[in-house]
């Protein structure tokens, strides 16, 4: 193991055996939501770079579908693709319209910026920041999240969910005091003008514990911990590997 990402970290916390299946055995079935999320991320990043007119969301969806690592466990139906692309066609114009209101006079610093920084011993933290923009003297680290109708209060106060941007801020090259972090929620089902939300997180009071937990997790992975955490089989969602050949 030479690096750990945020998604590896959260997968291991939820179930070390699921981490083994996904990151050691590399069993990663695709899904309509994974493909849609990748297509939307790329579209948003292209918009920020000024070249979103060169490709459409359906074209990007097709591209990511073609490049899938593995077949989905659930078949991806044409009617579901049409529905999800229609939802994207509603929130993307709002995103494009609202971005400069959320970050007035912004300057693009980077999109899809790779972070690869030492965490502990021979383990690095690896991640990709969706976008970094600068407004006056402040750097804004942005992560796009496609979601159903937004995040509820439980999700907005779930420290584990908020650590992603906190890690990005911690491992980025920018001064901690002059950096802010935001999630841009892109809602598939929401009333007009409420389909895009900027959710800003103050990570200063969660980062210390987060780094301790990340380090501990990386060491447990390094030691080969692959226990089955059965309490995660059905909560908060049904694990896709439950009762398959990968986890009986
Ligand atoms: S089915 Fe349960 S034990 Fe198996 S990988 Fe999923 S969460 Fe872990």
C-alpha cells in the first residue's frame, strides 16, 4: 500500500472487508449513478475552463459508460438513463448561472488537481480536487456532489462526510487561514432555482481528529485488516456485495 484516498478511508471505516473487495481485489462494478456523477463532474470542470460547449452531458455519459471498469450488478435501463440525463439538464443551467454569484469575480486556479502528499511512514494521501478558484485573496476548494434532493441536517453534520474537503485543505499547498472549502450540491430532484446549493464547511475543528483517524486507518490497512463489519451490511444502505459471490 503506497497511498490512501478519502473514499478508501470511508470504505474501510464502514467495512474493512468491503475495502478489501473494492481496493485490494479491485471489484468495482459500475452503476448509473457512478457514470452520471463522473459525466457531471467533467461537464462542470469543462464549464469552468470555458470548453463546455464542445461536448454534451449525454455524450460524456456515453463516454464514461464505454470506459467502465466492470459491468454493473443492476442492469442500466434506457429509461433510467433518459430520466437521469433530464435531471442533469435541469440543474446544469442553474449551476452555470449561479457559479459567478457564489464566487464573484473568481479566477480559476485549477480543476481536477491531484494531491499526493506524505501522510505517515511510506503512505501518502491521494486525492483530486474538483476545482480551486480564487476570489480576492481567498482560495476556495470546491467539491461537486450530485445527489437526489440535497443533504439533510444529519448529513451536513456528519464529520466523516465532511472530512473530504478538510483533507484536501490540509494537504493542499495553500495557507490554511486563506483557504475555504465548499461542497456544491447538484440536486437531481428539487424545485427550480433550488437545484444548486453551496455548502461551506469550516474544517478547522475537525481536521486534527480526522488526520489521526486517517493515519490509524492507513496503518490498519497496511497490517491487512479485512474483518467483516456485519452492522454495515444493510445500513445506511444495502451493501452491493451482500449475498453475492464476493461476500456471503
Ligand atoms: S456485505 Fe457486509 S460484511 Fe460483506 S462487504 Fe458488505 S458490508 Fe462488509
